[in-house]
């Protein structure tokens, strides 16, 4: 392989990784937020919704909506002090502004007519993944015989400039029906009478989008692919990763696991660096000989090192599963409906994971077969870049940079 070609290959790999690094912030999934909604029977045939909204984001957005920075300043002071009572008091003191903001962007519709909301009690506070959340309960009076009932959410849109890609995770138990749904800007509404396959499609799509937009998870997968010479190796590694994060997902759904994001996120970043560094270590161990590493010699059958690698991947997969679970705020005990939706979410993740493997691994396999030295340099450069990004993210997440 010529020196110019080698430099070009390394340059391309570095450029791709730089782009991914710039596209992906220190947080695993970008500066975003999740709204949680539970829909139940209210009094006098009304529909009751319980909204959980990230507190500091809600305060800023509501203050901007009313052009009243009093709410922002009071709420910000309460947020900084961690005073739960003060946080609730700040919202209750400006309840008109806060409720107006929420009901302007969140609604219940019966047929073509909007239902009328009434706040139930005052604002209270809760927590999701260690973050303060404001709890707002509303009763909705809907016209009789109005038709199909829908829930619509456009809370915290991108246009406000505070966060991007906000998702609303909704569950409902109403008139003998139960279900769950995932809403975003592209799919802002769901029917309380929606068929099961529509509900499952929403979670499949959400799972697929979650992996595609989770740059750190993609880099982890690329590190696995770069370090696998044979199809059997990547299949075993991907299966180990899948089983691990599925286990964590189920434990979270059962309410048996609750690990703060401030712990999960740095470990995810560290896992990227470790798995990428594993391949670099193998290159150094073999003296950088392409014939050993890339041509498919017998040195790398599933020996002790291979089983150790699978064990490491499995352990880190458990942590990634906590990251996937955290994306949906899974902290409460499961229901069968929510559990099935979460499993479909997981299937969406696996579909994208398999698609990435099917796209990238054959290209590397052909390169390794036709030009072993080039394959070595490409996978080495890819692993080095991924390892660096993982370490950078690890430092950023540990120190909150």
C-alpha cells in the first residue's frame, strides 16, 4: 500500500470521526428533554392528564411565553438551591402563565373540537433521572359524542431554541382501554382508540431513531465492527451486546434498576474508548502484522482473549441498556402494555444495529481480503479516532464540561 493511499485512508477516517464528534455533544443524545404524560379517568366523565415537565426548561419556556422574566428569575433561584418547595411555589405563584404555556402546546381533542382544561390542585415536584420535574394535573371536559379522542403534544418545540427533538412518552388507561405512545414533532398526536399495531410502530420508529441519533452508541458499534475480523466474531459481539442491554431494559421496566444518568453517561463514553482500544491493543500485540490481524489467520479464533472481549462487551452492554432505558424515563413498575411497547422499542434499536453491521462489515471484509495492510490501517485509524472521542466524552461527562 502506497504512502499516499495510506494517508488518504487515515484522513478520511479522521474526517468522518471529527464530523461525528462535532455532531454529537458530550451528552449521549444531545441537549433534549422528555415529557411524560399519563391519561386516566377524571371526575364527571372528564379526562385527566398528568404531565411531568423538566422543571428548569418549563420555567424558562413559560416565562418567555408570557414575556415575564419574574418567573424565570424566581424559578432559577429555586432550581439552583435545589429547594423543592421553592420550585413548586415559583410555579404556583405564576400558575396562569405556566398553565397557559402548557395548554397552548398540549391538548385533548374530541373529534374536531378541543376539550376544555381545568387545573387540578397546584403544581407539585418530582424527579426523573435525578432531574427536577414539575407535575401538572389537568381535567379535560370534552363534548359528548364528539368523536375519536386524541392527545396532542407540541411542548418545547425546536423553534424555542432551548432544546431539540423533545419526545413525549404517554401511557393511558381509559374506558377499559390501555396503551402507550411516543410523540415528537413529526408525530405530534395519538388516538386514545388507536390500533395496537400503530402504537407498536411508534415505539419501533422511536427505537430506530434513538440509535441513529445516539452518536455514542453508533461509535461503540463501529468499534465492535472494526475489532471483528470474521462474521462469526461480529455476530457474537453484537449478540452479547443485544442480550446485555435487553436484560437491563427489562430490569428497568420492572422497576428493579435505577442508576442516575450522571453515572451511566460517563461509563458509556468509557466503554467506547475501551472497546476501540482493545483492537489497537491487538494490533500492537501482533506487531502490526496485517497477515495475522486482517487476513483471517488462525491466531484469533475464540480463545481466552475472545471470550474476555465478549465479557467486556456484555458488561458494557448492560450500561448501554441503562442509557436506552433512561431515554424513555423508565423508573416506574411495568404494565403489560408498556412492557410490550418497550420491547418493540428495543426491536427498533436492533433493526438499525443490524443495518449498520450489514453495511459496514462487508466493506471492511472486502478491504481486508484484497488489501490486508490497508484493512489494518483503516480499522486502526477508525479505532484510534473512536477511542479518542470516547475519552473526550468521558472527561466532559465526568467534569460536566
